[in-house]
């Protein structure tokens, strides 16, 4: 039997008089929810009564929102308007994104009064908090605006207002807002991209010390650096980020706490540094930064075992050759070295330079053996055969080893050379470079005359596994590692990256 107007008022009275004991009257609230099944008068009352007591019955939250959505779909436009008007009252906590989704979908209405009501409701949600879904709505809306609406004056206003919002945003909101700003035509110029870099610098807190043990702190830096990367060019420099990485990140590399369990944080940091290094401008502390890169490179380029020169097998004592790390560090060192080409000659004493070359030679010997193994393993394979996970890893491994080979050859020159160019193994090959092609270095050109014993066959299952001797370790990450940031940093307030809980789904209209 359908609920009547009298029953709705009676149960409303019960709830209104209950005050602190509202939760004891779940049955009364259920009667109000059932009002959506009544006639027009009952539905109008239900549209007003349901949101009023919504927060007092969390166990009926889904039922209450669904009941209100039924009213938003009603055939009677006046009932729909009333239900839409009350929707923002459901927009609290985890329900806010869901309500934002619902309102965004309701914009499809052909009724102008209803459309205005939806816009009013959305504006009220913006006042509650400019959360991720609300910003997504703004981003989507802007893409549909014609050029005569999105004038330079409008874009300047959007930029100014977004800067205010960025004073207190979460990680997700920051990424979304940067996408909005990056799409503005007025910011496609060199000066425009420089302004965007300045915004990212502010969010990255580059004037502060890095706490490597704080996952939120690390996550903020990674997110900001990733947003800045596409903006860098020969005219928009990465100098402040590269300097910060050399001053604060590299010295603490082994202590970095990963914000995502499956992320190799050290490799991710080194990849970001490598990608930024070609766009670095003049540096105040170039020699100090090169010294830090040099020291870190030594950590990943081991000395040969004492008995390696006479061909004896060192067994399990063989060092691991971490090619993925070395590719990043060598590339970064090579890029900054162009700015101070005499660094290895004038700034490093003879003993340390000799030690470095011994390490380079030992690394190169293992490198040559592995390159030969990879070429044999991939020989004759084309098409689908190269698309298996195992062969994809081998292809990337071959890119890494060839890159390192080219860079080591440069450093073996006397004096060291910084002329060679490579494409980092996880980056797509540029068309011009692919067309021109590059001469592949021969396996004997680096470390000629070195004694290298036959190695076991290449590991099949995991490119991180060790081969021996000498041992080698690869990152199985193919291409850029991307992860979705689930937490959020706060801008000027410095609040931590906090999770928001699960995202409730909105109804699809």
C-alpha cells in the first residue's frame, strides 16, 4: 500500500521530535523513503524530507540517495527540480564525487529551468569543496566552449582563479588543474609554459629539505616533477628541478620511501632525473652537481673481483650490474658533463679517475657479453614473436645495454667526449633518428682484450634475475612507469597526502 501524505507528515514529526535519539527511529525514515512510490504530492514531500535526515541514518545512505535519484528521473518536471535542488545536501564525504557525477549527467536536460537548477546545485558543491570530480566537470565543460567565449580575458581569469585554488589542493586536483591550464591557448607560448613551471615549483616545495622517509613528501615531488616534464624545452629550463634532485634526492636515494608498493622508487627517481637533464640551463653549482652524479654512478658501477683479471670464477661474490640504474645515471652525467667537459680531467684526481675507468671497463665487459646474448636470443624473431612478455623485456634490455655502450665509449675517449646522442630506453624513438639509423657499436670496441668467460643462457622469466659472471640485473619495467595517485597533497598548508576512501559510483543516465 502506497504511503500517504498524512503518514509522511506523521513520520516527519517523529523524526523532528526525536532530536538526539534519531537513530532509534529507522522505521520512520524508511516510511519517508517509501514516499517516492506515492503520487505527486508524496513525491514532493519525500524530495524535501529525505535529505533533511539523511546524515542520521548512514546504514540507509545508499537507499536514500537512490530514492532521491528516482525523483530526479520523475516524469513531473517540478518534482525533478525539487529533487535536484536538494541533491547538494547529500554531497558530504565519500558521497560528494557521486553527487557531482549525477549532476554532471543531469546537465543533458532540455528543460532550461531544470538546467539552471542543476548549475545552481553544482555551484553549491564547488563551495563545499572543489573535489576531483567537480574539477573534472569544469575541465570537460571548458573543452566544449567556442573560441568566442574562451577569449584571452577569460583564460587570464581562469589562470588567476586556478592559482588561488592551488593554494589548497589534493594531488588528484593538482594534476587535473594542471591539465586544464596546459590546455589554455594563451599558455602555449614559451612565457606561458614558464608560468606553468613556476606553479609546479611552488607546489613541489623545492625550497624545503626532502624527507626521504615520508612517502607523502616523496609522492609530492614525483607528481610535481611529472607535471613539469612536458613543459621543459631548450627555452624552458629544468635547472631548479635538476639541482634539487642533485642536492636533496641523490644523497638520500637509498632511503627514499615509495608511495606505491610496486614502484621501484630509486629507478623512478633516476628516470625522472635523466629525462630532465637535457633541458638543464646554466647551474650555479655545476661542479658540485656533477660530483654528486659521479659519486652515485660509482655506487652502481662495481670494481671487478680481485681474481677477475686471471679468469678465475668468483662464484657468488660477483657484483651485480644494475644496467637500468646505470643507464639513467650515465645519461644524466653525460648531459651535465657537456657543460663542464674538463670535469673528469681537471676536477677528479688521477687515482679516482683510474678507479673510475677500471669500473667502466669491468662494466663494459659484462655489457658486451650480455649484448651478444640478447642479440642471439632475439635473432630471427619478428612480429608476434617479439610481442611476448619475455621478448619485450629482452628488446628493452638490448636498448639499455646499447645506450650504456655508447655512453661508455664517449667517456673512454681521451679527453672524454660528450658528443653522442641516444634515446633513453623507455622513450619512443624519434622518427628522424629512426630514419637516419645509428651505427651499432661492436662488441669488441669497448674494453678490448678483456677476459670474459662464457655466461649461462639468459634468464627467461624475469629480467631482474641475475646472470653470472658477471651478474646483471634489469628492471622489468617496460616504458614509463605510471601510477595513479590516490592521496592528495595540500598546497600552502603542507598537509599530508590523505586517502579519500572508495569512490561511490553515480547513476548513469
